[in-house]
């Protein structure tokens, strides 16, 4: 699929879902490795916003960045 103004929301949703999936997969990998005895954490601090009414925070890890190219490839294959 080509990137046009008409299908831009689809791309943004796929990028969001790819980043979320990558973040969760990395967190599960860290938990699994910690159960096996390896202890490490490659998370950055929380990234988000707080406007005193609504706040949204995400912890960024390498899985977040790995999920973005996967979402882009999925978008291109549609």
C-alpha cells in the first residue's frame, strides 16, 4: 500500500500497534530471562504527557523500536 492522505490513519494505527506489540514482547522476554537468572533492563524513562486532567506514559524499550519497522513492512504489504 502506498502512503497517501487517504490511508494515513491506517499507517498510524499500525505503527501504534507495532510499537505496543514490540514493547510487550520485550517486557515478556525480560521477565523470561529474569526467571532463568539473567538480570538486565534496557528501558528508557517514561515518555508521555500530563495535562493534569489526562496523563499517558509509556516506557520505551528496544522492543518498541523493533516493532515500528515490522508495522511499516506490514503496511507496505497490504
